[in-house]
């Protein structure tokens, strides 16, 4: 059992693998950057859509509280009309 000699390092081979690893990392970074850009654009588009929808809702729809106030006012007018009709029928 003698001492075994370690194989010598081939720096050219190591540098070749380093270039492959660097290329793969660059590719992975590019893919993640592209996906991030797609997601970022989708979020921005959703924010614009929400803003447009919010504006449309305020222009075309009535708040529940405003509706209740208006209906109470209409019911009051209806009740006064019915009271007047009832007083006419009684005479």
C-alpha cells in the first residue's frame, strides 16, 4: 500500500464546466425575469380593470343606503295619496 497520486487538475476542463454552469444560470435568470414581467404586466392590467370597474359602478349603480332613502320617500308619498283617496271615498 503505497501512496496514491491524485490526478492532476485540468483547469481547461474546469473552466469549460464553469461556462456551462454560467450559461445555465443565465438562462434560468432570463426565464424567471420573463415570468416576472408577465406577472407584473398582468397585475398592472388588473389594477386598470379594477379602476375602470370602480368608476363604472359609481356612474351606473345606486348605493343601497341611497336606494332605501328614495324608497322610503316614495312610500311616504304613496301613503299620503292613499290617505287622500280614503278620505274622498268616505265623503
